[in-house]
């Protein structure tokens, strides 16, 4: 597989409903591996397949915690509660950040690269990242949920 590259807004693939994955094969494994490499290279904490031009329900998240790399295939949010408001950005929207309200806790059912179903519970920043990536799989962009955009330099530490 050729090296993946990021797709930027307003590419139409970013706003379409993605297809469920039905084949858990080497092509899927290569897609996941390529997405993970690209996400790390781009200094991201999550990446969804439409962000590399593939309209499939595939996403990865790695917020640098004990969970490590999480592969989400055909993910569904089973439960969510609480609320957190915080900064979000998106690799498909370089240099754009804003406050987004998300659930504080999520329970998600997904499949791994072999098709095995699993359930994951997450809270805080991990829950935020998972919700952001699952939105991508349904053509929902974080910009539709921003309550306030940050000025340039506002997020600098």
C-alpha cells in the first residue's frame, strides 16, 4: 500500500457516512498500520479512515496513556454520560482549535483488526478522542460542535 496522506477540509469524503467493514484481511491491517504511522508523524492522538480518503468505519486512537493504541472498527457508542468542555483540533483542519462539549464517559462496542468484538470504557481525554473519531465515521466534523474558536497562539503552553 502506498504511503497514506492526510485529506483536508473541504474534501467531500470528510462529510460522508462511512461503510461498515466486512472484510478483516491484510488490506485492513495495512490500512490500520499506515494510519497509525501517519497519526504519529502528524502528532495526532486519533485518526479516522476518511481522513486518509477511505470511507470505511475504521479509526485509531492513542492518547499516550496505559491503553496505548486502540483500533476501532465499526464502533458504536453504547452509553455516554457526564459532560466535559475542552479544546479540540483535527488533523484535517490544520491550526484550527476550539472548545467542544463531549460526554465525560463513553462505553463503546467495536471490533479489532481480526473482527473480534470488544467493549471499551473511557473517560476524560480518551473519551473525547474516541467520540471525535467516531463522529468522523458518520461525516460529522468537530467544527459543527465548536462553541468557541481559539485565537492564534492561545493554546501555546
